[in-house]
């Protein structure tokens, strides 16, 4: 039992190549100091007798892996409010409460604060058993069920027991729950409901569903867990995958966000985002507050007789931003990439405390030992020296009772448990797909990328033979080990009567509301615009798989135009060693920016493929977005990997290397016909 000094919750498979790995175990430091400016406007169309605005400020955090502190904050209001008060809730969260009375026009609030966040990601030892032992009174509160976190619901209890059945310690139990939630929920916003049961039953939801379901499963397992609410910033951060510049790019949309904190004995409340990381959160997460569930711990307002319109904008500026991480190893779950530091299960405290005890005992025991051989001779002992214990002569029975003397069990001093050591260099030389691109095409691509033309010459025609070599089903089927996991990737799509097939990662909100109203109360919603500025200096690509031959008609992307000129077009190319290829594919017709409408939200932008294009054989392909001129377009994405494999969304700033792996799926739609 005690020899299970194993890696907690990570199942480290120290491999040289992180390709297709899911949990990346990292070490190093991330540190930042950022100034955030929030502009809030209440549009008043009808005179208000009262408007009360309540908002949190960044919390102070100091735990094993993270230190967050508020170094400065300034507030400005127009018009001046009647009162500004400080408030602390039952969980210890701090709020500002601003009140305007007899308000006839718009009210504005400018909130500026500077937060410093430091996280040192180093191996941590823990003696957390499972089932969990004694829990302090103030922590026990976070085992309670709530309306949004149904920890005692039979379905939740059943799933929690199933997930943690093989857990040898708390870390393994937490890891099993987080992996399940990450894989089970497909990000969808806004969901019909935000509670844990909705996320469990439908497999969809936003960050609140992720947080509520994770907390429900953990509490059902006897592990204290609470919801954290705060702000995520849009700036990316990278985990290096090798020494040739390949990285995993982590990023979130900018806006309010929910994650969780899990209590570990001896370590405290460790933050964990089921959409990105375990045991820590990045310096892009700024925590505001925590509670039993998301309700009542965010930003809200009340007004009479009607609610005003609410709008908010966020900007941020880093005065310091350090990301110094290295890859130590990797684990096999969940489907998408997650980051974690190393946790090591140490021997329970009992085992450690008993080790010194045997040392004094053998010294004390020899004192009664000489009296034992003299017991068979009671006569001389009674007359001579005092032997108060064996006074009653006819009692030979005490002898066996005194024979606990053979204490050989205490003499072998418990050897200090050899702590399991990770190889000091588990990832000596991470290998990426071994086949480096030949130099000749490199030059070709470099000269081609800086000056793409609106209607360049068509790419060389597709040839089916090389593609048959790597059919798409192969990576999707080799999952015999994780028996309980649902199959990865989208289900096959059958053609309609006319032979037409439409498929892809097609879910996105046309418009997002960043607040909700109920009666005379409004609340800032935890919705974020998750989109990439896809016509910047980097080039972006999304993979898809064909399970049958297809004549491609068009590919559509969920996009939003912000301005600019020129054209955008797509290269649909065959996969080469897990990256977009250079030699085989087709190019779409260009779309001129002047013909693209400016919408308040996102919509489909269609890229037509020439009708005489070759039939695409079964295989894996990439949609590569390219531009000419100064086009400014955002491409919407779904956080996590609901559609494609872990490595199937990429970007490059170098024209052809595709060195960055992205942790989301772009929203796209493929339309074509199955040839008869």
C-alpha cells in the first residue's frame, strides 16, 4: 500500500514526443503584472429612482502554486454616485456597492486596477488519501449540494463513484473527474441551463456548466470543491514542445469566466480550469470571488422602476509578462491538451511518525528482559531482591502475557520509503513528426506567402494514391485501452437523397449577450467572444477528415468583418505528417472584402471551389485561410477539441512549418457531393 509513492493524478508517460499526448506536465515559472481597465455604461432611457451597481475587485490568493495580489486600483464615476460602500459576503469576497438616486441620464463607471500574479510550477508532495479523511469545519461547507451543483443527485453520485472507483489517493480521484468533464462537455454558448445536471445529461454547456459539473462530481466523492469567478484575458501563452520552436498555444476569450478550486490537505485550495489546466491557472486568469456556485458572486445591478441597458468593454496592458516553462512529461488523458505540474503522493503521516518511535523502545525494553529468565525460579527472587510484580507465586500464566517481549517487529527500523523519482530529464529530446520538410519547398512557400495574389494559379491536382496511405479512421479507432471513453471525433454524416453532404464544426452564436435581466435585477453573464484575429501576421489552419470520396463544392467559415480591404481565400490541402501539405490540394475562389457585409455578430462566409476540381479521395485535409491586402477578419472558434484531434488546429508565423498547436477547433462547414 505504502509503496504507492506514485505520481498523483497525472499517469506520467515520460515520452520524448508529446504528439497526441493530452496532459502536459510542466515545470518553471509564469509571472505577470497587468493593468486592466473596465468601462461600464448604463443607458438610462427612463428616469430611475435608484440604480445600485455591485462589482468585485481582484482577490488576494496565496496557495502552493499561485500568488495573486492587487497592487493598485482607481474608480471613476459619472455622474458622481450618492454612495460608494465596501461589502464582504459570507465567503469573504470583497465588493464595491455604488448607488445613484434620481438618475435621469446615463451612468458610467471606469474601474482600473493592477494585479500581480506569480505561479511557480514545481513538483509538490501531498499526503491526501482517498476517500478523503478529516475535513476542517470551514472547508466542509464546500461539500454541500446547491440548486446549480446537484452533488446528491443519484445520477451524479453514480457517475462520481464510477470515475473514482480505482483512485488510490485524492489526486487520482480529482484527475479522473477533471478528465471526464473536459471530454464530456462540448462548449456551447449560451446554454439552455447552467447547472451540473444539464452538463451531465446533454454533454454541452459553457464555463459555468464545466465548473458546476466538476464541483458536483467532486463533492459527491467527498472532495471539497468551490466555484471561482473572475476575468480571463485574451493574450496567449505557450508551452514549448521541443527545441525547434514547436509550441502548444493556450488562450481563452476575454471576459468573465468560471473555473474551480479543489481543497487538498496541507496545500489548501488549488485552482483548476477544466478547459485548460489542472492544479494551477495561468496569469491570464484574474480571480474575483469564490462560492458554492456561480450565482451571487459576480457582477450585478438593481434598478427601479426599470432596468437600464448595460454595456462593458475591457482593455489590458502588461508591464511584466514572463512565461518560462519546460516540458517534463505527458499523460494520456483527456482528449484535448491540458497543462499541469507534477504532484507526488507521499507516504501517509502515520508511516512517517512511527519511524522514529522504535529507536527509544528497544532501549527501554531490555530493562524487564533480565527479570524474565529469573521468573522460573520464584524462591530466590522472593527472598532476595524486590520483585513486586510476580508476588503471587502460583501464576505461571503471566509469563505468556509478558512475552510480548519478543518485539522483533519493532526492531527492524522502518526503512524510509523510497520516494518515487521522476527521471530528472524525462523529456531529453522531444521528437516531433520525424520528417522535416525538404528545403526546396521551403523556399517556394516563403516566396509565395508574403505576396499572395487574389487569384493565384491553381495548386497541383489531387492524387488519391498517397492519401490512401493514411486514412482518417486510423487515428480515431486506436482507443482499445480507455474502454469507458466515448468515441472521439464527429459521427459520420450520411448524404441526402441528392448525394449532398454537409458537415463540420458548425455550432456558434450569431450574437452574444453579455448580460441577463430578471425583473429589476441584471447580471453580467459569463459569456466570452472566442475568436481569433485570423488575418494577422500568422496563418491559421483547421483539419477535417473524409471517410468517402467527395466532390467539394464550398467551404464556409464563421467570420466577422471589422474592416480592411483586399481578398481572402482558402487552400484545401492534403495532410502531410500531421500538418498542412505543400503539394496536393485546391484553392478556392477569392472573396473580396468589399462584398462582405459588416454584421453585429458572426456569420458564414462561403468560399466556392471550382466545379471542375478533382474528387477528393478519403483522407485527412486542412483548410488554410489566406489573404491579400489588409483584410481584418475574426474567425470564431469553439474552446476545447469537440470536433477534431488534439493536434488538428494549427498556426504558423513562418509560412510552412505550422509550429504552433492550438487548443480549440475553428468553426467551419464543408459542403460537397458523393460521386455516383
